[in-house]
């Protein structure tokens, strides 16, 4: 539950911070969390990450963090640091898609 609130706070910083450095730091942290908590980051952060691509497109560093995070969220592959529950969900969805 703690990680859900952490993701929520980071997404809020990406959306509402007036300082580019603060938004960049929040994006970097979301990228780090996106491998292990991709569902939480994807559900809460997708709009904010798209906002970064639109509003901060001149800053290559923050755009890179946003793109890497989106790639992690949407990757069909499982990550080593991803929990067993997420791997089970991904495999179940994959099986549904094949039927």
C-alpha cells in the first residue's frame, strides 16, 4: 500500500510542480518504480507522463525518463524485480488473448 501512495505523490509532483527540476526528479523516480510497480505507475501516471511529453518536450532528460517509463509500463516482457503477483496477472491476460 505504501508504494501506491509513493506513486501518487510522484505523479502529483509531475503534474503540479512549477520547477522543471522537481518534475524531472519525480519522472526519474517513477521510471525507477515502473519496473516493479508497473500497474500502479501506469494507472496513475499515464496522463502525467503524456503531459510531460507535450509540455516539457524541449528538455531531453525529462522526455527520456517519461519515454523509458512508458516503455516499462507497456512492455510485454516480465522484469526480474516484478512481483510474482504481477507475473501471474500478465500470464493470465496473455492466456486470455490467445483464446
